[in-house]
């Protein structure tokens, strides 16, 4: 699971950054041509909110990336064990007596 998430992190980072920026640009483009002080203040607050959302998203993605990296390093490379033929595969040995 962590390898799939690791591969998706660049797309998650891009779209999570692009969407708030596009919202801010859209708000600026759809704003009326003649604005008063209150409207400018509201747009500026919205820009700061979107910038905060982008920075928060970056920190969350960095945290998930660190967690994925730790899990990948701790698991290590995939290893196959050598086959070990069982002597009594057809007739399992009887369990030892209790006691």
C-alpha cells in the first residue's frame, strides 16, 4: 500500500496545490471591475486562506511521504526463501505425547 501511495504523491501534491490556486485566480477574475474597500479586503482574505490551504496541504503530503519512506525502508527489499523439502510431507509425524 505504501508503494502505491508513494507513486501517487506527486499527483496528490500537484492537484492539492493547483486547486486552491485556481480558486483564488477564479475569484480574482470574476470580481467586479469596480470594487470597494470591503470587497478588496474579502478577496485578500480569500487569497490568504487559499495560501494557508496550500501550505497545510504541503505539510500533510510531506508527513505522508516521510511515513511511506519509513515503512518502505523498514520492510526492505522483497526476498524469497529457499525451498525446504519436508521429509514427511505425505505422512505427517504424530505429535509428541503430552507431559
